[in-house]
């Protein structure tokens, strides 16, 4: 019987590629999204993957959303915490709202989502939690104190939870993408991309969302049971750990 996977932020960009790859690998997949109804409906019509709208920064909304997904597809065995936002500005100009929004969505959501499924995973003696962090959580980034703090927190969350759940057959891993060819990066002016970003990437190109998705499929597999607490960097050699 096919395992059930839930991907947050799953209807656009990296999340959409993850959903498609998991479905192609034989999983039953559901995609969460936060706000763009048009993109979500387009994704659903193109892929046949069910979509569910809720705010991952709300514990109550996550509880309700996970319940609906499990009623529809069955117990969630693979959780991909991918949802994330940016509110970039220099720290001395950063508002409390900008700080809280990013911390609550990019880090708080890991608790809000994983807490809903972890007991079921423990009871079944199987689970995969895959957290999408960032290169900027590893090295920091100017204008992203909030984002870098949250993404670094994702890595700490991953390591600690991996220790707690290893004997229960649950693996917890993080993936840290670098510059990936998504709408957000495509919005960067071409001259800035070519002069300031690509020269920093040893492979000489942006990563593709499908490359992150393949890493997720690898970590989600039953055969990946010995890999836990790991951070997989997918950044073209830009930052080596």
C-alpha cells in the first residue's frame, strides 16, 4: 500500500517539484499552501494532487489541516516541511512583525506540523520528516537575520528530533538548498544574477527544483533508514560544510 506524504508550501516552486517527484515515486501526496488560490488550483488541475489551505504558523490550523489530509488519504508517514517566507531588511530596520512572521512560519511551523504526526509515526514504528532549510541558515546572509535564524533553527530541530526518534524507526533530516531556479530567484535582475551570484557557485549555474525533489525522494525511501540527523547541502558547491 502506498505511503502518504504531505508537503507544506507544496503548490509552487521547490514544493511543487517535491510533490510531483513523490507522486511519480508511488506515494499518495497532499500539498499544503498558504495563500495563492490561483496557483494552487492550477497545480491541482495539472497534477491531480489534492491541495489544502492553512496557515502553518498556527498550531490549531495545522491540527485541523492534518486531520483532513489523514481522513482523505490515510496516516501521514512522510512529512516535508517546506513552507517558508522572507521579510528581508537590515536588522536595525527590522520590525517585530517582520521578525515574528519569518520565525513563526519558517521555524515554528516545524513544531506545528511535526507535532501533529509524530505520535502516529511512533506508534507505527515508521516515519520520515524532511525539513527544507537553506544555505543561509548555514552561513548567514546580509538582510536576513530573521530568515537565517529560522533556517539555522531548522537544522537544530532536525538533529535533536533525530536523536529522540531514531529507535522508533523515524528519520529526521534537513536539506539546505542554495540558489534554486524558482520564481523568487528569477525575479533577481539578470545583471545582478550574472555578476554577483553565479560567480559564487562553483558549478556555474543555479540549482533546479527537481534536484531538491530528488533529494527528498531519496531521504523518504524505506531504504534510507540509516540516514538521520543529516544535513544535505544542494548548493552547487557555493558553501561546503
